[in-house]
């Protein structure tokens, strides 16, 4: 049992965000627009026009997201 590995697993969380793929730059790089209209470059493979969940820290696509309207409400 490696305590350092367990500690790193606790802190190594994904920060999920949602974006819509707008273009393909080739080489596994995609251009996407977030719900706040920011442009991001993501790594992965998805069709243009699809929504996706991606990790904000690594900019890697995690999975396809449902095509519904998302909203953030402050708490």
C-alpha cells in the first residue's frame, strides 16, 4: 500500500466542463466553444456539432454529452 499514490489519487480529480465541437484541426485536435462562448482546443475524436464533456485541466474529451441546453446557477 503506497500512501503517496493514494494521496495523489485523491487530489487528481477531473474538472469536467461542456463544449460544442466547431471545427477539426487535424491530428486529434478539435476546436470547441464552451457554454460561456469561450473557444478551447481539445484533444480527442468527435464529430463537428456534437457536445462533449472534457477535462479542463488536460483539455481531453471524456465523452459525448447529451444535446440539451445547459445552464449554471450560482448557489
